[in-house]
């Protein structure tokens, strides 16, 4: 079996799992978008992921992502999903349609400046550290509303949702409250009545826990190993 055949089979299984999760939650399957996280695989595997019909590509390391984008950028919608340093923004703006990890105003200002210089708007998720893990980046839940209001004033950015990374657990049910809290936070923001803060999307759920995330309202799931495989030693 070729790598493309393997990816095709994995995608079929992922879609079936998402369909079942949507059925359990009473959701429309069309609401859920799959991001193929290709940060650990090479250009050819990324190309094959696009060839089987995946259209959303997720990368988290600028240096490794740019060569892939230069060869394949026109074929997909590119999402920057990792921690973003200010000095890397110039390489991300104009290439990545979405940035999932906005969590500092200095970063928002730089991304806004670069986006405006290009005559574009970058679609952004606010990263929220719902579980309060010291090892992860992101805003505290109590900081999100004020930060969202500040970012909404920046003309080069479009706020489209909230993102979180749940703790690593063997049992996905253990992180259900994390996803539920992110959804509740979005509802709280929507109650403000600001059209700039409608936040249609929730980026949450990875290979181990994506079905639970879908049941709790995810509109983007970020899938790496379950779709495109992983190198030895990576969980």
C-alpha cells in the first residue's frame, strides 16, 4: 500500500468518526473542517495529503513550513498553528490565511502591521490556555474578553474564533471539560453584541481527542498522526 493509499484510508476513517460524533451531538457534518497537520512530514507527504482531497494544511514551525508553502501554497489553505514569535511574522503574513495562536498584543500589532502592508487581513484565533498548563502558551480565560476587544480594533486582523490545546491524556473523556469551557467562553463573548466578535469557529481537538472536541462544538480539528503519520518517537 502506498503512502497516498494510507492517507486516503485514514481520511475515510476520520470522516466516519466525525460523522458519528456529529450524529451524537446533533450537529451538521459540514460544520467541521479537518486541518492536516504536516509539521512532522516532508513536502511529498504533504503533497499526497492534498492529492487525496485534504485542503486545510497546518504547520507550526516557520523554517520548515516555508519550503512546503513555496511548492504547494497555491493548492491549499494554510494555517499557522504553533507559537509565533514576532520576528517570524514577516514570513507568516501573506502566506498563512489563518493564525491559530494569537495570545499577545505585541504579536497582534506586528501581524496587523505586516497584513496591512500587504493589503490583506489575516484571520486569527485567540489561543486560550483553558487548562492552565505551564508548559503551554495562551491567554488565561479571564483575559480573553479584554484582549479580544483590543484586537478587534486592528484593521489588518479578523477575529474568527478561539483555539485551545487540551492536556495529553489516555482517556479523551478527561479533557471534555476543557473543550466545553472554550465553547462557553465563546458564548460569553458573543453576548457582548459586538459584530466584530461573533467568532464563528472553535479550533480544538487533535488526533487523540478530536471526536470529543467535535461533540463539544469544534469547527476545526487539527490532525497529524491520525492522518499523515508521525516519525518514530512522536506521540
